[in-house]
C-alpha cells in the first residue's frame, strides 16, 4: 500500500516536472508568437483612420506604426464606384488618381506575406496594410522612423499625383547574412522533416499492405530517428521562420501544426498523462494520417505562394 502511494507520488512528480519542462517553453513560445503578431506601437498621431482609409501622404510604413485603426470596413472603393458613397473631396481625388481599397478574400489573406513594421510599399496602394497582411511586431530602427516621419510630411499632391506604384520588394533590403541563415535552415529543416517522416511512411505502408511490407522495416531505429529528428526540426523551423520575411498564413498554420504534433509526441513518449482517456485521445489525434497530409499540403502550398510573390 505504501509502495503504491510512493509510486503514485513519484509519477505525479515526474508528470509535473515534464509539464514544466515541456509546457513552459510551449507557453513561452505561444506568448512570443502572440506578441509578435499583435503589434502595440506607440501612436504618434491623433489622426484615427479606418480600414477604408486612403493614402494622403508619402508612404511611411504600415499604417499602425502611427495611426489607431478603427474596425470599420474594409469595403471595395475605387473611382468606378465612389459615387455610391458619401466621400470627402480629398478622397474622391485620391480615388481618381488611382488609389483603391480591396476587400481581401480568404484565399488572399492566406496567401499574402507577413510584413514587419519597417517594410516599404511593394505594390499599388489598396487600403490599410493590415487589411490583408499580418504585421509582425518587429520594431523599426531609429533611422527608418526618422525617414518615415519625414516622408509622412510630404503630401501626394492630389491634383497631379501619380499612383504610389511598385517600388522594391520588402525582401530586397534584408541582409545577406539573414538570407544565408534562412536558406541553410530551410534545407536542414527539409532534411530533418524527411528523416522524421520515414517512420510515418513505414507505418502507413505496413498498415496499407501488411503482406508485402511487414518485416521489411526496423521500426525501433526508425522511431528513434523520428523522435530526435522531430525535436531538432522544431528548433530549426523556429530559426527558419524567424529569418524569413516572405511567409504567409498557410506557413504560419503549418508551424502551429508542427509544434502541436511535437508537443503531443513528447507527452506520448514520456507517458506524462496518467488519465488513460486523455492519453488515448492525444495518441489518436497525433497518429491521424490526415494531419500529416494536411501539414505537407500547407507547407507545399505556402512555399509555392512565397515563390510567386
């Protein structure tokens, strides 16, 4: 009886320690992920805009660097339909010289790249940046802030304005070192993903056609490769994601799915849950084939979208 109580206490202590070691970094990572995707800039202007706002001055970076943005709109605005709305004379002239507001579709929201707060304008102005883009809370440098505020003092010259057309892609001002780290970490992540997937593929083949494939794979070594490669993969993916500047929401979802699978794998490996129902549920979800296939689809589609941006 005493030994059972001691065993139970030991298992509880181990579970608590594992929860601290695994749950702590995951919670910290989730907090960092949330903070990075929820900019809280110090507003430098009392001018409040909404999601239908047009650009009346030189481009000075993502709008929320300086403005508070009301959740009004967006709605499609252009010179073709402006007569249907009660608009100021200034906004009418802005639409006449080529500006517009585009309501992003779900596909567009998934496809567009994330921006940092010091990105420049890579396309014609189509409304507040955060209508379509995730704005990462990477604070701009003092030099960028000074030049941006100077640019914000320059009006477009409404009557003779040219469209604020394409300039340089935001990726072009990144350092060569960042690009190398991004490229190397991407190839390392691909190798680790394939190594980790070897166990999954072997299990799928054995389940699909046991008469042909059973006994052809050594599952224990493959499981070890799967565990260590998955742990390394999560670390390398973090590096690759941090140094990437042309990601999109498909890739962000892939990162979330990958880290959930990794956390669930750690919990299964260490038998951290004493509740059999919860343990069985995690194992059931972790081993579902559609999650693995969905992760591959998100990764492929996300990287293809990056290639055409």
